[in-house]
């Protein structure tokens, strides 16, 4: 861009300036002067910035000093290349010489405006992206903080009943709860973990529920080996499984089964939580009767939006054999 502007200046000087110099000489002078001005201004801008925005006074000083310095250094270099003399040029054609100087100042100011505008735009964009990331991370932490006590209080309430009714079962539940909380604490420090860790946490939770529900609860976890290392937000699927049990299987006299499966579709990962419980309509009625608020689905939707934006989707539908199917689609990143 600098070379193109310098060439335009050479054409203008040849067409409208003094006829003392031809286009070739004007081109050498314009390229030397323009390039020298650009190097001094851009180099000074990089030295002054040091990660912060340059102030208006510093920009003005940089423009003046860079333009004057670039003009004199450029003319000296052009004199050496062409064998001419700028001093003689000023004496013989002062109007043209002044025109060249004013044009150099104008181009210097234009260059400063261009670079400062570009830098300001880049800094504004970077600050906006950083603020958005911080807000998303804070929101994700808040959602996780809301999620973990919800599961913990339910488990402790069940444990309280088992301590009196079945102490050995209460002991097994407590052991599972300790393992679950230890793994959850480790995951919360990073905000995400592998798909394999997510499925292990589901296994801990389902074993906790199996102690309480006995043969009324059956489950299956299906995670292909190729997806084991794919990162996901910690405890992303647990509220969906909790919903399946609490609102779908637990109210059903004979209980039922829940399946959690993962598979790859192109550049996305699909996660499916499938149960053969009461179904969507009955689950909604149960939540309404018990004062529920659809905690699980809303939590997962918001966490997906926070972690992946519009690239992730959640879809709820009736299962093929009754019950409910929740499908999540996430962008694949390994």
C-alpha cells in the first residue's frame, strides 16, 4: 500500500509540479521519502504502544517527528541514488519543494490515522471478546454451582432414609457419594473433562440411584473408545439422567431403564439420554404436581449456549418405545 501511494505521489508531482524532474526521478524521491516516513511512524508506534493504546499527544508528536525525519532521511537517500541535490531543488523550485513537503505531511497523517484506527478496532474487538469469554465463564461457573447442590441434596435426603431402613445399603450409597464428590471437585477446577470422565460420573450417580431403587432401575452406558478423550463441560449429562429417573422412572411402579449413548456424526458428537419412563407429557405433569421447574433441561440448554454458542443443540422428544429421548449435538473438538 505504501509503495502504491508513493507512486501516486510521483505521478502527481510529474503532472502538476515542476518540470525540472522527470517521472523516474520523482518516483525515486517519493518512494524514498514515503517509505522513510512510514518506517519511522510505524516503528515509533510499535515502540510507544507496549500493549497499551497510544495517546493523542503521542500520536501528534509521532506524526510530526516521523514525517519531518522521514522527509529529510528520504531526500538524503534519494540524493545519493540520483546524484541530485535537494538544497538546489529548494533554491530553484521552492513552490514544488514545499508541495512535496506538505504532501509528505499529509501522507504521514493519513498513515497514522490508518494504523491507529486499525489498532483501535483490533483492541476494541479483543476487549469485547475477552469480556464475552469472562462473562461466559462466570455464567458457566454459576450454573455448575447451582447444579451440584441440587444433586447433592437429593442424594443426602435418600441417604437419610436408608440409614434407618437399610444400613448396609446406606454405607454403599455413602461410598458412591464420596467417590462422586471427589471426582466432581476435581472436574470443577477445570470446568470440563473428558467424555470418559463424564460417563464415569454418570455411572457413580446411577449406582447411587440403583442402591435406592433396587431392581426397579436398569441402565446402560455406551461410549465408543474413539470419543473417550473428547472434552465436554463437567456434569453436562447428569441433570438429564436425573430428570429421567426422577420424573420418568421413579413415579412408574415397575421402574424402567435409562440409556446414555454417544456417537459421532461428521464433525459433531451426538449424546442421547433415552428412558422408557412416563414420557414427556406425564413428566411435565409430575413436575407441576411436585413444584418442579424443569431444572435439568434449562440448565443443560444454558450450559450448551455458554460453552458452544449456536454450534450446540438440544432436542427433546418422545422415545420410540415410550418414555423420553433427549439428544444433544456438540461440535467435535479433541
